[in-house]
């Protein structure tokens, strides 16, 4: 049942090219994303949206954080992202022109469902992004956008996250086309880049073995940091959660520019820092932040884009992902982080697929 892999998590990490592919299939027409077959949102409704709320828990929340950047950039609609257990209690401003997008692999997470119901009650339209056909989210949302990752068994979510990112990208491109925020050429370029992701994810997985020695070193530490800026910050939040969840190592994800406002005090000789530098626009600033932690003795693992010859000069070890559009980097950048968590958990001899204290589906609030 594990298809020759030692754990479901490793199997599911390796299923990502297929999960991405299956989530894209049938959703592109004439080189452009078109979801009008499966969404009943009319052109008028789409044009009437004045704000979007992404609401989710855990890994799905981290997908929502990426969603904010993607939607704001491509569609120019203001987006807020909330952890579902906080959403209802902050008295959010929800009107009939608010679109609420709930993201849930299982479609059964209690807080996410409660948020969905509250949003509907307040008159908003709700889009559910879920991986389970017939789940509560799929049944109760006004619109459903499926991720086609297949069953995810390991408690740590991997292929569900990358598929959620794909579903969000598709949704954003659909909105952008209808609202006319992107020209045809840009829509096509984004779509082509999406279609290339499965093969690029595959290329990363072929190098999976190179991450094992890094994980073996990390397994000896009790504390570490993940840093990034912009979209990379959202990706490191996911990387940090994954590592905590299955390796029981304490880590913090930090926006790299914020370190010197307090947290830099925790950087001491030898502490591992995993630094993502995939975002071209902020690359120089990110390198300065890396130099700040290096100067305090951190051992830095940098993750950059293939072909980059700069990052290697300021870090101790480098990992690379193939080049895609900057907005799509998270889909690829998370994969080495998933592998790092996986191999760290294995190196520590832990129960990778069923970490202590956690359940796959959280059906209590
Ligand atoms: O089924 P859901 O997507 O609603 O689950 C949300 C979280 O419980 C889930 O993503 C959790 O954070 C994962 N165990 C993280 O790997």
C-alpha cells in the first residue's frame, strides 16, 4: 500500500508531480485557464467581488497565505487570510460582495466548516477548495474547486498543499481573465508555467537523496530557524510547521527582514538557519539578511533558483529549484523542505506518518 516507499509521507511527496498534473487537467482551454465548466459564479458575480477572505487551518492556511499574494498580484482584489479558529471571533466584515474561500484537504475540519457556515450566514458566497469528494466542505460550499491529489494518509500534509496552491493559481487566473486584469499573453505565460510544474517537481524529486545528509545534521539540533521574505516567508512557515510536526524539533519561521528587531539575539554559533531566496525582487535584501545571521555563527542552508551563482557565496550549503515564474516558486520550493522534514524525522527514529498528539483530521473546535 505504500508503493515500495518506507512511509506514506515519502510516497505522497513523490506523488506531487501527478497530484499537480491531475489538478491541472481539464482546466485549461486554448492555452488559458478556464473554470467556467465547474464554477457557477457568473461573470457579473465575479466582477462584483470587492474582497476575498481565505480561511483555513494549518497547512491549508499556509496555502491561503500564498493565495493572498497570488490573487492580489494577478486580480487586484484585496485579500485577507485567517486561521479558521480565529475568523469568526474577530467579527470579520463579511458582505454579499465578499468571496470567502475555505481551503481544506479533508473537507471536515471543524473550525473551517464553522467559518464556512458563518460566512454563508453573513451572505457571502463561499468557494471550497478540498481534496475529498462528498466531504462536508464540498457539500456545503456554494462552489467547489477540487484538488485532485488522491488520498493523503500521512498526518503531515504534502501533496495536498501543492495541489491547493495549484487550485488557487487556477482560480486566480480564472478571475483575472474574467475581470480583465491580465492580457492574453500574460494569461498564457502563467498557464504554460503551471503546465511545466509537474516535470519540474519531478526534477527536484530526482535529487531527493542529496537532502539526506543535511537532514542527518539537523536531526542533532533542538532549535532552528527558517527565514524568507515575501512568498518565501509563507513557504518557510509551511517548512517550519512540517519540521515541528514530525521531527519534534523546535523551529521558527521568520520574515528575514524582521530578525534584527529582536530574534537575532537567538542566533548563536552553529544554529541551523534555512534561508529561502527564490524571489528575484527581494534577492539582494535577502542576501543581506543571510549575511546578518552568518556573522553571528549560523550554519545557513540556502535555497535558490537554478543558475543563481550569488547565493552560494553567502551560505554554507545550497539547494536549488528549477526556474519558473516567481509567483509559482512556492509550489517547487516547498518540496525540498518537505524532504528535509521527512529525512530528519527518519534520522530521529520517529513515527513519521503518525506523529504524537496529532490526528489527520481535526473534527473538534
Ligand atoms: O484537512 P484540512 O486541510 O482542513 O486540515 C488542516 C490542518 O489540520 C492540516 O493541514 C495540518 O496542519 C497538517 N497536519 C499539517 O501537515
